[in-house]
C-alpha cells in the first residue's frame, strides 16, 4: 500500500547553523518542499543581512534538493515600520519568544505590555506579516501554555488583522482558543500528537522526548488529535524538529528539543491511517492549510510513502532521532522533485 503526499511543508523547523546545519538540513529538504525556519540562532536572526546570509547558508546546505526555506526574523519591539518594510520580501513571518523560555531565547520579550509591542505589531499587521509565538509563561511547567492563552487572546483582540500563529500547541485550552478568534492559528508537532508526559517521565526518563513545551496530559493530546486528524483549517503541521548533539541531550541539564525531521511524514502517515483519517486530511494538514494561512505556493514535490517497516537509525550525524532504533510502519519509497 502506498500513499502520495504533494509538497509537504514543515511550518516550524530548526535547521541550526554551521556543521549542524550542514549535517541535518538534508533530513528535511529531502522529503519536505519547504519549511518555516526558526530564527533562534546565537545571536538570533534579527537584521536583513542576517536573514539573507542565513538563507544562503541553508540553500548551500540543502544542495540540489527542492526545498524553500521560508525565513523568519526574531521579534524585537524595536522594529519600526521602515525596517519592516525593508525586510518584508525576505521573510514569511516574525517569531516572538518570551525571554529565556526555551533554547536561545534570552533576547525575547518580557512582560507582554501591549502598548510597548503596539508600534511593531501594528506595522506587521499593516504589512501583512504574520506573528508566530512561542506561547509559554514562566509559571509552573505544566501550566505555562494554558496561562499564556490569556496573552494570545489579548494580542488577538488588540490586533484583529494580525495573523497570530500559536506555535507547537500542546493543550486543550489552546485548541479551544482557535475557534474564538478569527486571527488565531496553530502549528502542531508530530511528537505532541504521539506522546504525553507519561512517555517522557512516567518511567525511565527519556531525554530525547524532552522539549518545550513539555508534552501534556492525555486529554490534551486527544484535543490535538481531533483538530489534526480533521485537518481543522486553522491548524498546520510544524515539526519543531530541534536537533541537539547527543551529548547535550544525554547529560545532566538536558537540552530541550525532539529531532523528528527524518521520521515525521512516516509517523504521520501511520497515525492518520490508524485513526481512520483520510489521505486528503493528511494532505491538508501537511500542506494545504499552511498554503492558505501563509498564502504561499510550495515548490512541486511528490513524496511516495509505502507501508513497509522502517528501522529508525540510532543516529543522524550525532543526533538521536525520535524512535531511534525502533521500527515504524511506513517508509519513504520515492521522492520526485517536480509534478
Ligand atoms: C527548540 C530548540 O531547541 O531550538 N526546543 C524545543 O524544545 N522545542 C526551541 C523551541 O521551539 O522552543
Ligand atoms: Zn521550535
């Protein structure tokens, strides 16, 4: 049995830089037609020169693959309209991080004073630049995202024309917010569709499943599954594939991030099949919805998956992927660049 996906998109992707970029870019560029590239480098991507240079490094790393890096800028409330106009054509979105909430986010926003953010957000709204948000407060780890929903709602009503994407949502509460505000959208990862906190910390600790936001309760996962499997038009796939070297994960002080790029489509194919969700829904979740939300035209690419066991490698260039050493039921059979 085989399944064809057209131009799959990964709308939340960490490609890193330097050696890591060179080593892992292929894992996404082979099977995806494009990805929204996160800007949390050290230092974060925050000028036109940095975006252009980073994009060129990515294009070099992916070589001959058909893959569009949709670039993002690291949000700062100092960006004014003139600056945003000058970068408009180089970016697909701007990513906002609360200060210090996750990997390399120290230069992010603290306090969420709407008046302080207003000039930048109004200019983004006028220029049609979407705002992607890592929505977590610095409260108790299991409550961070749910607490942030109030901030999402405040932003959504203060800037009704600004497209706001709640990144990597993990809670029922965020799912419910989607239908309350026209301008709220969301990405969902594959790992948050597959696991709960029990899989991370319920038995022996699994550092390779540790990420921000942390996986939540079964009822939260159920809520995510409902909207993903139905391809709710306001949700799209964003892997949040976030590679860290093996030593940074298997250490005391484990870095947050799950590396899913090489297995994401195979696992989604299995998940949709198992739950009786159609190929059309999967296609919408991994491409069609993002295309409409971001108003992008992905490069043509045809990914053929087949129901044949795939033993996930233990390592990809020093990075341990999700399901390392385990067998998953779908494999990538062929990829055609073009129609
Ligand atoms: C991401 C990373 O490592 O860059 N980590 C993660 O746990 N998801 C950052 C992020 O998206 O929060
Ligand atoms: Zn991320």
